[in-house]
């Protein structure tokens, strides 16, 4: 697969008029099955400023992933994982409606500051997968029409590990889990009560 590497000290900005409303439909960086390495260092952090987001998709089936180290997501920048692997370490995500989003993914967050957002981390519920044969989906458009409500529950594996991170100061929730797995969160700061 293809790897995109963002080197230490790089600042990525997007013109405000090109920012999309929904990260899933108009991300600034879209990784579909490849690998993204945002490789900042303690002295030369990577800055992602005013991005509509990074969308990482289909890494589980294509061995893709995103690894983000020593990065600052500011002014609306965020990251979403869907059917993928991801690691976010020693990074800051602030000033957006959702810092990290995930659906049917395996993500690890360590030593990061995900605060000052509406939602810190959002975990979307599992989805049913259509069962396909060639161009026909048994539970989709080529089969029985809109039959997703009757499709069997076939789940991808998901996990979220959060360690040594600050998730305080998010206005709605620091972590929202709409899925059916337990988040493994230890040694984090959630704010004072």
C-alpha cells in the first residue's frame, strides 16, 4: 500500500472556504486503505490548522492505518477512523465539535490532550454489513431493496484504549460510546467534579 508521511515541523492549513461541513464527505486528508504517518517530534510538532479533518477508512480489510505522533489539531481539525487501525500519541486536539471519532475500528490514544471540544471522543454504534455476491448485495440495493433493518448483525471488532491523556473541558462529553464494547481507559484526567 501507499504511505503518506508528514514530517516533523510541518504545518498543514486549508483555506476556510474549502472546509466541508461533514468530515465523512469532505475531509482534507482521506486515507482509504493506505497508511498515514504524522511524524512530529517533541521539538518539531506537526500542526493541522483548520482542516475539515483526516478520514481514515478501510484499514482493517486493506492493512491500512494512521499513526499520529506529536501533532496539534487546532481550529476545527479532527480525525475519524472507520474500519481502521489508529494510534494517536503525544498530540493535542482542541477547538472542534469532535476530537476523535471512530466506527468499527481499533484505536489507541496515549499521552494526548483532547480538551476544549464539544465532544472529546465519539464512538459510533456498530453497523450491519451487507453480504455481497459480485455486484449484488443480499441486504442492499442489488438484493431485497432497503432491508438493512432485517439484516443479520455482523460486527467488526472494535476497541479503544486511552492512557495518560487529558480529556477534560469538553463541553458536551469527554467520551461518548454508542457502541457495545467497553473502553479501556486508565490513568486519564477527566476534569474535577
